[in-house]
C-alpha cells in the first residue's frame, strides 16, 4: 500500500459486524480531534489515520493457489481506510514463485 493513512489487514470476513467493531476499537485507540495531536494539517483525522496505518500495517503476504487467494474459510482482505474523505488508493502486488 503506497499510503500512510490506510492499511491492509486479513481478518474475519463472514460477519460484517467484525468490520464495525474493528473500526470502533481503533477509533478509541486513536481518536479524532484529540488535543494532544499536533499533526493536524489535513484535519482532525490526519494523525489518527497515520497511527492506525502503523498499528495495522501496509502489507500482507497471501498465498495464491491455482490463481486464487488461498485464505482461510472465514478470512478476507481488508483495505482499511482511515481518512474520512480519502482519495483513491494504490496497492502494489508482488508475485513470487511459479
């Protein structure tokens, strides 16, 4: 992921409430508009987005089998957007092996 305010995660993907719970949890860890943040050049969500991206990470290693992502039964790949009004995002994919 070529951005500092978004991230990539693999997590539960069968129940949509997981995504909401994850977002609420990270919003408690890095709340928008916290008085202690100095980096707010692009708004109240600026520094919290950078923190969330650092905590979750911007890359994943995913096995591919017969041309398909080989994730677990309940797993999905999340593009986690941490900005309220984000622009387009770019993901670089590197394939290794045969």
